[in-house]
């Protein structure tokens, strides 16, 4: 997606060979117009898949997921990273190791909102080693729901997640694919 790649070139900050900071438009300040275009692009790619729900993870997946949900006309569930007081019963949970925080946390989704009748599109902001995606897939499978695919805003193709999800047979659609963050520069795969 050209507008996204341009934004990454203009406003992305390469923190290391592994980490790209996009606080200017996705992870802290949000560019609503760009999010709308991102939602549209996910919807175009998955429109014929009979999606019934989108599942993402708080907090940075929420903006692109809501925009895609608006376009596809389906509800959006965000997995919570801790057990809140209002989210007690029938929890589907999985453990996830955070790439950026380097800590393990539990994600939880209420079984009330996800059932075996659902056909789910998973959306997240980044795909690195695929741990967040795998934890989301785990809770969706616990619900007995099926998975249409995984929509990723920014994929770092040089890390393990993409290849592993491909190998497991999941359809992965990434709107920007980064082949390298070496020498302080962002290189795109395509
Ligand atoms: P994974 O679980 O695929 O290893 O990492 C994905 C998660 O880690 C995303 O939900 C995202 O929050 C975070 N993440 C991974 N790589 C980056 C990065 O380069 N920059 C930012 N800002 N977040 C990242």
C-alpha cells in the first residue's frame, strides 16, 4: 500500500535493526485518514471471505481493526492483555511474549463474543516473530471459530512470524513488508 509506505519513509524512526517506531501515525498519535485507507485495503482483500468478526489485540491493533470492521460491517473484538474487573467469566486466554516489552502477558477474550459460528479476520499493527498472532489464533480456535486470515499493517519480513504463519497455512495480508532495517534505513520487500 503506497500511502502507508510513504508515511513509513517520512515519519517512521528506525530504533534498531529490529524495531521501527511509528508513534507519529499508528502507535501513539493516530492518522485517522490513513487508518481509513488501511481499513479499506483490508476490506478489499478479505471482502469475499464472509468474515463475521475481526479480532485484534489492545492497544495498537484497535485503530486499523475498527476501520476494517466499519468497511466490512462486522464487530471488532480486541483481546485484553490483562484480566479486568469487568471481564471475568467464560474467558478464553492465551499467553503472549511481547516483542517490544520483552515480558509475558496473558491475553483474554470473552467466549460470549466469539463462537463456533464465527469466521474471523485477525488484524494487528506489526508482525515480527508472530507471537501475538499465534496467541490470537489460539483463543479463536478455543472458541471453535474459523480463521479467514491475518491482516497486518507492517510486516517485518526478516523476522520469523511471516514464514511460520505461511508454513501453518494461514493467509497473511500485509500492507507494508519491510525486508530490512539495517543502517538506520527502511527497505521494503515489494
Ligand atoms: P510479534 O508478536 O509478531 O513478535 O510482535 C508483534 C507485536 O509486537 C505487535 O503487536 C507490536 O505491538 C509489537 N511490535 C513488534 N515489532 C515492532 C516494531 O518494530 N515496532 C513497534 N512499534 N511495535 C512492534
